[in-house]
C-alpha cells in the first residue's frame, strides 16, 4: 500500500485485514495462450515461456502497486504452478534434465496445451469472489503460552529424534514399521513450528531461554536435512518464514521496492542453500565408495531428477496411458488422501495414492496384483508424482484435471480468507503457516505425498490446542 509520507513504500503485509488480490490481466493472457497453443506445433516452448511470462507479469504488477503478498495463499498457488508446471515443461523442451522416459512429441504438445488450460482453470478459481465468513467451529479460541509451546517442542524432539535419526538415507529407507511408528517419527516437524512461534512472537521469553530454545532448533534443522523426503523442508521453510514475517511487521521500517526485493531474494537464496545442502547429504549417503567424484555424480543426478523422474514426464505418461492402457481411477486416489490416517492393517484394501499407483504401472505390475508391502519392496519403494493436473486427469479425464485445479484454487481462497478474518488468532496463524508449504508443492502432486506433512502438522496442532490450550480469546502474542 502507499502512504503520503516520503519513502514510505511498503508491500502489502501478510497480516493485512483483507488481501487485495486480482489476476484479471493474467487470466485474459492465459486464455490467449491456450488459444495460441492449439494453433502452433511448438506448443511446449510456447506454453512454457508464455506461462512464465504471465506469472512474471503477475508478480511485477503486484510488486509495483505495493500489493505483493509473497506469503499469500493465492500468490503461493500461482508461484507453485509456474515452478512445477511451466519450468518442468521447459526442462523437457530444452532437454536440460536427466529423465529417462521416452515421450511422443505429439503427446508432449497435447500435454502442454492441457497445462495451459489448467492454468486458466486455476486463475479463474483464484479470481472469483471470496468465500463468505469462516465458520467459527474452525477457529479455536484457546491459546498456548510460550512456556507450554517450548516444553511441548522439546518433548516432541526428544520423543521423535532417535527414530528420525535411524530412519533416514544413511541407514536406508524401509517402510516396514507399524502405522503409529511412522507417524511418531514426524513429531519433530511440529516441534519446530512451536519453537519458531516462540522465537518470533515473544522476545522477552526468548531472552531468558536462548540456549534451551536454540539447541532444539539446531537439532531440528539437522533432522530435516537428513530426512528421506525434502517436503518437510519446504513446509517448514515457508511456514516459519511466514510466522517470522507476521510478528516482525510492526518492527520493520518502511522499505523501498529495492530493499523489499532484496529481502525476498535473500529468503529464496537461503531456502535454495538448505535445499542444496539436503541434496548433498543424500548424495553422500547414496554413494557407495563416497569419493568426491561419485558424490558429485550423485548430487547432479539428485538435483536434476529430484529423487524421481521429472513430473512432466509422469504427467505425459498419465495422459498417454489413461484410459488407453489403464482405467480411470474414478476418485480412488482422492479416497486414499482423505483416509490417509486409517492404518492399512485395519483396512487392507485401502486405495493407494497416485504416486504409488504410477510406480506400480511403470514397473509393469499388473493392476490385478493390487498392492502389498512385498510388491512395494520389490519396486524399491518408488513413487512418482504426476502433478495435481495429472492426478485429476488420471481420476476423471480432461474435465477432472481442470476441476481439481479449480477446487484447489477455491480452497486457497478459503485459506487466505481464514487468516484475513482471524488475523490475531494464535490457532489460525499456526494453521495457515503449516498449509503454505502444501500449497507451494501441491502442483507437483500427488495428493497424499504433497499434503502429508501439512496434514500431520495441522492435525497435531489442533490436538495440542484442544488438550493443552487455555480458554481465552485465542489472540496471538503481541
């Protein structure tokens, strides 16, 4: 927003009462891009570059007008689509990745056109009028003191740390443990959020407990970096950055556009360094002899493939094979997501997520074989992400993919509205923070993998507030 004072340019705050958001110019440009994609043969390059240009327009326009809310749920949805869809498409088009799947050029062009249409469906869902008032039963009026947050975080770290240390890339990834053990391991993710909130919101408390807060934070970072998945890193990086920004806003002096850009770029650089460090740790653990040359090769492979085949290739595989070779899933992967926390020992026939479904198909496991731990071990516990658009297509065809993106966009609007209407509520701030990471990686898919850490963290936070929270107004610390 702008003020009449000199040098008072300030981007829209993540805690402004209502986020001023619009994407009409980008939506119009997206429709034009979709039409052009059906008129030219080089649809992959056109859609990739055109889509990134539209996203660049969105950020430039909101930045210049002072309305850029980097931690806005809708802004994160736009950014995520560009990273996972348009960049992935260009990686294929220019041959800059190391994926091994063969792709039919005509099918690739068809997939690119569908990506352009999906972008239109996303922007349309984001642009539509905001949802109404958030139901009060979704907003807890309980609050937690800094001391309780601190104590719970340390308990979670001590409880989950030994298991997390043993279950990482250095010791091998084995999914043969009981359901409750698998969940138990991830408590340190929740603990990191609790400590980050204390650090950001309560300076007097932090001054008295620097050592006992700092040591668990360092240990938490180590556990995150050696984790078999890098998704918790994304969830925590975005959630913690939002919390810190939320409570530091009143202490910041007005920044010029250049200063604000420097802050954003510094944050992105730090996230990139942590991501690269996580890849380096994995490269060391994956190499057998652990020589510099071998570690370097592993690092380049991991950084290029992201631990699995580039999502665009899997997306193209879905469009080519469903329903020609395999039947549509008719919502089974959605059921798997909604019932993730039902143990398979209780429901042996529970549907599997799309990532595991595609791993079985790529390993030529017949659909009649179903799923079992033995089969999963035989294929190396692999899983492949087909993007959110691809997941919708695998379930319900062309209309399904567009519908999935539209519904996702509406949920992003609801999440943003959730914060806008309850911006001083401690419980809401926590919940919003843990969903930012899921929004950023949702476009990569699948529903189960992209949301697991956010769902787990959100559920644990709800449980903590219900059991340990004190009745009050649920206000955030000043």
